[in-house]
C-alpha cells in the first residue's frame, strides 16, 4: 500500500500539472498525519522529479503547550529531513474577538494570509479524500449549487493539494510503514464543530452502507468540477454576447437570453445579479426565477429582489439594477485609476526591488513598450491575451484558471498594449514578454495611482 500511495500521488501530480521541473514547493506542515505524510512524500518525489522543497508551520496560539509542542516537533523533523522551515506565529484568539469571526475562521484566515506571503512557486496543502467528502457534504446540507458540490479543487493558483487522491487510511498506513510519527490535535474531536461531526459521525455511518462512500463522493465531486468548469466558460461566453454593463446596472438582451439553454439562461441571470449586488451569498434559485418571470412578462413589468435589486423589463431588454438606480440623474463615470511612470537605468534597480514590489507597483522592460503613451489602463475586452512561457493565452482563460470570482472578472482593470495584456494587478500577473531580464537596459516602473 505504501508503494501504491506514493505512485498514486506521483501520477496525481502529473495528471493535474501541479509541479514543473525546477519549481520550489513550500509544504504547509501542522505536524498531523496528513501533513507529515505530504512532507515526506514531497521530499521523496522532489529527488526524482527535480523540484525543491521547504516547509512552513503556523502556530495559532490556541492550544497552549500542546501547540508549542507541535511546533517543536515540526522543527525537529525538518532538521532531520534537511528541509528549510519557516515558523510563523499568530494570535487567532485575539483576532477572532476583534473581527467577530469564529475561532476556526480566524485561524484559517491567518493561515492563508501567511501562506500568501510565503516565497515559492507552489504551496502544497495536505487535504485528502476524506476532507473532500466532508466539504462536499457540508456544502450540500447548508445549500449550494454545482460550484459548492465540486468541493476542494486540486489546483487553485499556486496552491496545490497532492493528497486528494489518498484516503485517511492510506495516509496513516504510509506513515506507519515509514516510521513517521505525527501529532494529534484534540480539537479535531470536538463534535460541536460541524465538520468534525460530519467526519466523526456522518461519514462512518455512510461507510457502513458502502465502504467506498468517501471514494464515490470524491469521484462525483471531480465530475461536477469538470462540468462546472465547462459551464463557467459557456456562461462567460453567453454573458458577453447578451449582457452589457453600465455602472451598477446590467442590461440583458431578452432575444438572446431566450435563445440560450435554460441552464445557461439562469446562470447569465445570476451573473448579472451578482455583478449588481457585488456578492453571491444568498442569491438563490427563487431570485433567478423571479427575474426570468419578469423577462417573460409585458414591458414595464418589474420585481424587487434581494439586496435592494430591482429587475425591470423595457421592451426587449431586462434591466437589473441596485435600489435607487432609476431615480439617479447623475452621469459621471466611475473613476479609473491612473498610471504613473518612471524610466530607470537597469543598474540602479536591484533584483530585490523588482521581486518585492507591492501590488500597486511593477517593473517591466521599457524596450518592449518604447512609448508609455501606448499603454492603456482599462477593463478587459474580448480578444485580450497575455503572454506566457512558450506562447500566450486568452485573458478570459487566465481569470478562470486563477479562479477569480465571475462577478469580479468584468470589474478588474488591466494595463494593456492594444489587446496584449501587460499587467493584471488583481492577480499580480505580468505578461511574460514584458519581464525584466539580464538583457534589459532600461526599466519602466509603473505605479497605480488611485484618486
């Protein structure tokens, strides 16, 4: 089983294109069985696949001496494995009290805040099949669409989850066979937490009915994830064709809407509702159906929906807008940020400055631009592409891959040279052809200026 587990993870890495040769992977290690298994597997596979490994441990300040003991254990194991380790400490209890979040939410938010700041091409997390099953069941019982039923995705930006192909038994067997000790977090036994109750009570009952219940739930989630990816792409195409946006209003061409499959028509409506409200939470089927009824009614028909949204039919157009939109008389457009420029000699800019610039500043090769007057700061447009290693890809495809919420894709701004995207500040993504190289003579320093 140990050899089989190792081979499963190796094939899963390849199947999902998780790690490229020469990349650096930082493993998030709590000290539990899952993360210790992941750490040892990544160490093994790095030696034959050609990537480097480091680790990060977050001490949340929640469990007192037990938490500090976990931290020291992880430190000792990384020394034995000769793996560089970053230890980051935070006070989730104080943060939860200050923000009003639950302790669990505060701890999770702090982990990801820290992970986002970690250097590395990829961040490896130890979620496995049982975690996937818990997530799918949790989303199902609290109410969700296909997006929630797909559960945890194998790859999200630079976050990867190599153990989603293994169940808990396989992970523990790997640890035992390799003599890997691991820590136990007592809070995992607290059935007052919904996820723990699902893991400790619900899933064991399901496995009595079918001992492959976890695997079957995960298989279904994988199929739903593929279906959702396809539907997202089709929805974006349909929305681009039949929806126009004017400040905080969406205008849908009803003739084109009626030509869509009902599933796509509903998703186009929801995309517009989310755009107008700025959030997806609590926008459900009843709101979508109410909008569709307005579209099928007479001109002038309208309805009030969630978050003060009004839906109104005007001839063959469906207008979806926030409360008060129809009474507003101002026509001042929303301000777009401005771009500031400095042209610098390459020798006067350190590599550290280039790598560590903040989210509002970016350095590019000036020779690739030649004239700053050619640059435009704008929202995305059909036909936009961004250069990548070995070619280019559609900006729309990049935004989908990075899992930028649908409702944000038309609101972000980009810096473009014609239809060629130079920089996507929202993602911190720079077009490959514009990056500073050893051959760069002059650097263009771009800064986003708000207000």
